[in-house]
């Protein structure tokens, strides 16, 4: 045996483990077996903190129930506290994608906590006769209740961060809505001119959509706080204690500050992954709407000379290796791609949840990995879009004003006073001649100049409340 290694033993035999490692043989085997993503569970601090919180709650419950002595329990709690504070992250090297329904993750946590607790007791790492990863740290537990509980807590943490990021993005759109409140433009349906609106109204819509999604995510987060802790292997609570589930959940509430509650039926809760499908679906909804918003930003900023060119996105980098001066909408494009990834992750979660069999779903690791990656990237997308794009958007006011004046679609505002048929005729004539519908209505004696200016005033066109000017003398609406 190398002096830099220690020998550990499990039911499969002996294996060398690095002498300075806090993890043990089960983790070492997982490192050999699962090398998929190039990432580790230690790179998700919310997950390792949640694992430590579950282990601490279990330890304190077992101490209260007389199943664990105070000396060991104190050391285990101290080790868990350190992990929750962000220490020992490099000792969680297991790949997030793994067989065994998360067993390698649970074993990794058991071993790191046990070996750090041994150190706290003044004993060498690997002295499991004194404090064992399975007999003591994992007492009254199973991967099948520890892992999903920890995953749910980690997801709640990430959901709160995502919601905060989306609210920051909504605030950025709000600021632009105020800035552009007086900028009238043409609205479009099916990419064709429709009726006028303000650029402020367009941007405020994006803020409203984001806040709606924040509400849906908040609702989804609440569903994650029901757990199957205490159900052990399949939800029957074998090797547990009748009071353990309620007690462990109470400690978990105290440790995390989250309203964790035990499921009413632990057998159902152990096999059902419906909550993950629900959360993933809401995240997909956010991604779809955010991608649509980015599509809009790219479209209305297109050009700058031959596109719509209604707004200018901030230039953040050169856009071409061959076309000097070209600038691309790279931030919205990045967000689009994150949205595509999230939509794909949702399908992965859906298939993994469906693939569960009988009393357990073996595919929760890919569910956890997909959702953690979705949330991490979504938060980055929201913050980057806000700070590197939305905050720097400017409006091409003159171009927008000219477009509204030329657009035949504004004849809709005249239609109640000159009739649909006359309005349609003016619209076609305006398209053919390039004259404005207002000028045509006046030249044909359909309306006075004052009436046209009143009916086609920018705020009125945008649907904002503007009282009729009594001096104009608008004609009575056409009777149908």
C-alpha cells in the first residue's frame, strides 16, 4: 500500500483510498464507475449543503430518540455544519449522473461527514470502528429518502435564486417601459402592420410576463417542501422509528428555515417524481416565454439599415470575422440557446420520471442534474440579459415616428367615423401612392384636418386615455 493511501473495505473487497481524502471506498468506486459529465456534486453547493442539512436533522432526531450517543452526534453535527457553510466541497467528487438512484451521492456524504467527525473527535480518517458512515451517519436512513429530500431542498434554493434573477430582469424592462412611454410605434400581428402602440407598452409586457412566471415558480417551490424523509427504503420506514419522520422534518425546518413537511403517504412519496415534472414544466414555460422575448428583441433591432431598426441593442462585441463593423444580437442569441437547452432538459426529466418502476425511481440523478443545470443557466440568462442587453437598449424615435405616420394601419382609428369600406379604400390608396391615410381622408373631404390630427394623435393611437377636444368637433360615428 502506498503511504499516501489507506485501505478501506466494503462487501466487494478492499480498495485503496487517498490517505488525505475525507471520502471513502464507496465514493472511490463511484469515481471509477461514473465519469460522465466532467462535473461533480461538489460543484453544486446547494446540493451538498442540503445533504448535510438532512444528515444533521437525522442525527439530531436519532439523538433525541436515544439511538445515537451524544459524543458521536455532536461530532456529526459539527461536520454537517461545516459542509453547510461551504467547506469540503472538493471532497464531493462524484459525478451527478450515476446509477443506483443516488446511492453514490448519499455514500459520498456519509463518508465525508464520518471522516470529518472522526477528526473532530481526534481520531484518524477511516477509523470506522469508532464512527461509521453507515452505522452512525446514515442511521435510520436510506438513499431513497435522503437523496430526494436533499435534491428538493437544493432545488428550492436554486428556484429562489432564479426568481430573484427574473425579478431583476423584470425591473430592467420596467425601467425601459418608463423611458419609452411616449414613443409610439406600430404593433404587428403575423409580422404585418396592425395598430399603433407605444414602445413602453411593448416593454412593460415583457415585465408582466416575467412576474407572472415568478408567481408560478413560487407556487412550484412550495410543492418541493413535502418530503419522504423517514420512509427509508420504500416508504414503509423499515429500520426507522415511529417518531423519526416527524422529528427529523422538524429539525430540518429549524436548520434550513424552509417549511419542510413529511408526506402523508411515504410509500407514494418515495416512488412519485411528479413534483419534479411540475417544476420542470414551469421552468420550461419561463424559458419559452423568455426566448420569445429575445426573438422580439432581435427582430425589432434588426438592420440596422435594412431591417426594422426600431431599437438599438448595446454592442458588446464584434460580430463578424469578415464583415467589418457588423454587430450581432449575441446576448439574446445566448438566451435563446439556454432556452433550447431547458426545453430539452424538461424532456429528460419527463422521460426519467416516467421510467420509474414499482416502489422507486432509479433515475432521480438525471432529474436532479437536469433541473440544477436548468436553474443555474436560467439565472445566468436572466442576469446577463438584464445587464448586458436590456439596460443599454435605446429607441430610434424618429424612425418609429415616421413609420407610424406612413403606416396604412392607422386608418383603423378613422374607421368608426368614415366606415370600414372607405377605410379599406384609403389603406390601399396609401400603399399605392405613399400618401398618408390622414392626408387622403382630408383631401377626399371625409374628415377635417383638425379631426384627423385629433384621431391620429400619438397617445390616442396607443390606446391611452385622451379626452376628445371639444373644439375639434369630431363627426358622429358611422351607424351600422
